[in-house]
């Protein structure tokens, strides 16, 4: 079975259980923290994905690192994942949980890349643009700065990308002149 399918099923199970026990928000915070920790600590991700490292060792590492930070439901879920030998996809499960939570709450995540940090007016403008584009209730906007754009912006919403950068416009003019 494909990793995405398995991760989706585990994430849905955790989401349903968290709703049932009225700890959905806390579980969401735990999963955000776990995903961010995995993205910042490459070695932890590699250990969890390594089939040579025994499941008991992986479980002990997760418990040692996260037990004081996570709610009991999240830790119990991680123990089940370890027992089922699914530690290699725990990052995928966390990401899928966050995506399912966002869909449940009507949140649309978007990334905007600019050459300079956004002002409050620009931030509001981009959020309004994403709301119109995606038809969502609320928008979580991730902001990145990239000086290679020269000017303008790149907005990513789901699998869509709006490239309003000067670099892109110069590339388009160059291609038009070459053809």
C-alpha cells in the first residue's frame, strides 16, 4: 500500500480519536511541533526511517525527546505506530494530520515569497487574494524572503503558483524575444 494512503488512514484515525476525546487542538499543536522538529533535525528523521534501528530504540528516542512535551493521546499514538513498525512514515502521518485538520477547520495554507519582508497592508492583501482564490474561511500565510526575485512576489496556494516576480517577467520577455 502506498505511503500516502497509509499515512492518511493513520492521520484520520488520530483526528477522529482526538475529536472524540476533545483534545483536537492540543493534538494539532503536538503534530505541528513534531513536524517542525523533524524538519529542523535531519538526524532524528533518518533514525526513524532507518530499518536497521530496532523499533524499541526508535520508540525510546521518541519517548525521551517528546514525552514531556506531548499530550498522553499523542504519545500513545506514537507507541502504536512503533508497535506496527510504521516509524518510517511518522513524519508523513504528522503532515497528513495537519492537512486533514486544516480541511476540517477551513484553513488554507499559502506561501508568499518576496524580496523584502511584507508590510501589514501587503499581508492583508495576500490573505484576501488567497481567500478569493481558494474560497477558505481563514488563511495561514507563510512568508519567505528571497533576494533572487529582484522584485515582485511568488504566491503558492496548494498546487497553484502565481508568479508575479520581476525575474519571471524578464524570463518571459527573453523567451518572447528568442522565439
